C-alpha cells in the first residue's frame, strides 16, 4: 500500500524542503524557486494557507527525487 500524501500549504512545504537541504534561490510573485546543492530544482507556489494539490505535490516530490516517507520525516 502506498503512503498517503500529507496535506501541506506552500509555506509548510518550503520549511520541510529546507530541512532536506533545498534553498530558495529566487521568488517571482508567489512562486518560490528552490535548488539543492546537488542540482535538483523545483518550484513551490505559496498562496497563503491554501493547500498544495495532490498532483502538484507529487510533481514537486518527483522533481526533488524524494519519497513521501522522506517528506514526512522532515515535517
């Protein structure tokens, strides 16, 4: 059984990815561009407390090459 994806806002996701080594390199509007020292990159939209959708969260995790379990441990 696959683990359930958590419901996170953009701010919460930024905080979790920061703990995993990602840094915000620039912001354009509400979109935060993150980069890891090994070259992985992704974009996280921050729209107040609005949750990130399931599909977008999956895409961000795929871009970052991290699993739902790894994300859960960084929360």
